[in-house]
């Protein structure tokens, strides 16, 4: 398909952050929104990790389904189909070799590193990091800060939910996806302790206070 000339010109503008989807489709899709900028819809998925369904069986009768790779395959398919703008998914290091091949080749792997993690006496090498597979995201301008593909934060304490993420984790996920706080959304498919909606509340007042 020929490139749309107007679109290509417009995409050269520093403000044209919709360039990413424009490149993908070959169409001038981003021009549909006001001032050439469309809102994006992302997802974060933090399901029961492969083999860990039992941890959630008390509240979910079908929790053991998450011990089956096929359940995770369906989740990856859903993420790709419903969230073409971008998504991120947490998983454990032991399941990485099973789940990564289910993901499209343009996915990347981020790492949540845990300086303080659980050390079990019968595990000589601790499981002290967790992968995050992520895809897509808003294309950012050169004037915006570069985001690291790793995040260092201690495990969440006293949240009462196995697998709950620590306070700054959700902000890192949002940064990986390049969220525009004024108009994008991230749907948290397994919210648990609601870390994602809490950072939203935290970030929006900051924007309102920012000088114009
Ligand atoms: C790893 S935890 C998510 C933790 C969350 N991101 C947080 O920071 O609190 C997995 C979540 O999936 C939820 N869940 C939803 N549907 C489930 C199902 N069918 N079987 C098991 N857990 C399920 C659990 O209740 C749990 O909150």
C-alpha cells in the first residue's frame, strides 16, 4: 500500500505521537482524533501464574484452569485481539519457556527485580525476579524520557493476596506502554489489590496541577 502523503508529512511533526499505528496500518488513522492524536486502550494481565492456580482456588472455582498452558494461550490470544494498541502480562520465570513461544515475535520482555524477595531454605538460588511480556505501546517523542525494561522494587508486604504487586510496579507498566494519562486507558484484567487504578488517581491530580 502506498503511504498516505499527508499522513507521512504530519507524522514528521514532533507532536504526532500516533505515528506508530499509522506505520502499522499504512493509513492516516491518527488524524481521526482531535489535533491528530487518538486515545489508546491498553491492558495489563496478571493472572494466576502457570501451576499456581491452587493459591486462588478458595475464591475461584475454576482457578485450577490456570495450571493448564492452554488457559494462558487463550489469554495471550485475547490480549492480541482486543488490545492491538498494547498490553503487558506478568508471569513467573519457570513459565517463561512455555508462555513466551505463545506470544507474537514483536513482544519484548521486561524484568521486575526484587532486591528483597522470599528466600526458601530448600531453594539455593532464589526466584528474585519476574518477567513481564509486553507488546506495542504509544510511540514516544525524543523529548520524552527513556523507560528502562527493568524495574527494581521489593516484594509487596502485607497485601493479603498472593502475587500482589508492590506500589510502584503499576507505574512502571504504564511507562512501558507509554500511557498518555490525559486520554489513554489501561484495563487491569486481574486487578487483585487494584494497584493500577490507584496510580491513575495518583497521576491525574499531578497533571491537573502541572503548569500549562
Ligand atoms: C497474581 S493475582 C493479581 C494480583 C494483582 N495484580 C495485584 O497486584 O494485587 C491473580 C488474580 O487473579 C484473580 N482471578 C480472576 N479470575 C480468576 C480465576 N478464574 N481463577 C483464579 N484467579 C482468578 C485472583 O483473584 C487474583 O486477584
